[in-house]
């Protein structure tokens, strides 16, 4: 995709990132779509045309995350600004890369190798740009093999969240399916996005103006800590069997019911998934420390805010609309079960009755935490950011941040003649 003149460049008015955007880690995240095709090269023009029309209708996707001086008296403010022609030439919206060697796992040609994202040859944005500004909002790379295309996309978490990427992919696929369709085929547009950002700013500054964000507890939410984000990310496959998660859900619900816990009937598979990740993380930390001393563990749950904020934000909003909601659990029982003799002798991973009891307690804590997120909770968090003199993302120490798999586009993407793409996260 080339632009002969500056007039052909996608254009939009720069805009300041919202309080939701500023609360996210400053990282590029990667994900990919896999397409099985008999003649992959024939799909390239369709993909190129799809991206061309995507940025025609949503030009801000070509933008860069950059430091801003548009908010007087505030430090570490970001804005999304149009790219230069040179920047788009250096980092095009869609890069085509042909691979002679397969990039699938040696165990299965249908499974992408687990270290795929450690290879800069298949991603559109170099790792170093995550630490440099201006930095692209989103970029795509089509990796073409003999009978496959793997589309890898990187997006900057300061500008887009998981639901936002799903909206973008849905729009991209629709434009590939219907090459002659107009902008009405897309669920959002620049004006709708602007209106959503205005709602967020109004919600954030409403409490700040009233002085509520001067509360000591809210001010502490903006306390800065050193960043622990690695220069090069580690990507590993983590596969959970849906049937086993459903079985764990049933067993955890039974345990909670026997304890007269009113959450028993409300525990979801997603809650169990979160509890499993949390328990695995806690045990990994305990085993890495010869003498664990913490008395409690903190997990940050990535919690959707579109439907909870008043007035609501539409599900088609591309920008960030999630919060990190902390939940705590005592560690005594987990430390005991992890360092006990049974955990030192067996090699094959297993789950016993005590593990299920621990999962049930964690799942109950997660359910309570997620249920406590309200319009008021969200407004207080984003207004704390707005009231702060430093808008840098809050990086308070937590053992793990867990994003709901519901936020990611885990189903197929119908790209018409390009086929159906299977979505995966990196």
C-alpha cells in the first residue's frame, strides 16, 4: 500500500488518550489469524484491498501513540496522532512476508509453534518500538506459506483493548467479504469513537471537579512503581480443556453449596479459568522462593467497563474500556499445599480434592470481586487518573494480571473468499 502524495495519506484530528487508555500497560500485544488455503497468493489482493478500505473508514488506525502537551499541568499524557508518509513507508499497515519454511509446531501442522512471537520475522512491529515513541496503534503482517496464511497483528494497549481488536477484525473481515460495501458495513466510525471518548472524559472529570478524587484512597491508585515489562516478551501456549473446566466448575459449585456459599450457582467457567490461572501463578511463585513470606496474593482482573459505565459505551467502541480490579486471597493454605510432601514427590501434574477446594475459594473471591464493579467503582478509578498530575499507567505490584478469554475473539473470522480464520492470542 503506497501513497503517492501527502494528500492521499489517511488523515484525522489528533486526540488525547482517555483515562482508560492511560491505565493500561504501555505494551504492544500480538495475536494471529490462521487461514488454510489452496492458493494463498490469490488471497493477498483481497487482504490488501480490505486493509486499504479499513483505514479509509477508520483512519485513526494508522495513527501513532505519542507523548502529548495538550493537557496543561499533566505529565506522561499520550495522544493518538496521524503518521507521516515516511513512517507509513517504514511500517506499512499491511506487510506481506513469504516463508519457505513452515512456522507450525513440530507436533502438528495445525498448531502454531509456541515461541512464534519471539521471532520478529513474523510480526509487523519490532519489539524495540514498544519502548519508543511515536509507536503504531496497530499493524498487520500476512505470513504466506505453501497452503496457509497466518495474519499476525500487533496493537498498542494504550489505544485499543481486546474487545476493540475484535471490532477491528470484524470490520476487516466484512470488508474482505464484501469488497463493494460502504462504511455502513462497519459497526463504528470516527464520529462514534469521538462521542465515546467524550463520555469517558465527562465521567472521569465529573468526580475530579467535585473533589472526590482528592480522597486519600483514590490518590493512592495513581502511585507509580518501576515498570517490570520485559524488553522482549515471552509467549507460551497455555491450553485448557473446556470439558475439564466444566467439570471443575461443577465440583467447585458443589463444594461452595455444601458451605452454604450463595455464589455456588453463579460460578461460571470463565471464573474457574481465572481461578486456575491464579492458583498456578501463586504456586509457581511459591516454588521459586525457598521461604515464601507473603501473607496474601493479589491478582488484577481485567474487567469490562462498557456495559457498567453510565451512560453505557457501545460494544463496538474500539478504545480501551476495561479496568484492572484487584482481588486478594490469603496464602497460608496454598503455601501449605504447595510445599507439602505430596507436591515434592509426584512428577505428573494432578488435581486432588484439596486443590479443588482451593480453586473453589479462589473462584468465589473472583466472582465477588467482579460483581462488585459498578458505575461508581469505574468512575472513581478513572477520575483518580484524571485528578493526578502524572497520567502514567499504574503499575502497582501484583502477582498476576488475568484477562478474561471472553474479551478475546476466540471464534472464527469469516473473510469470505479468504476463508475462515482461527483467532489466537500471543
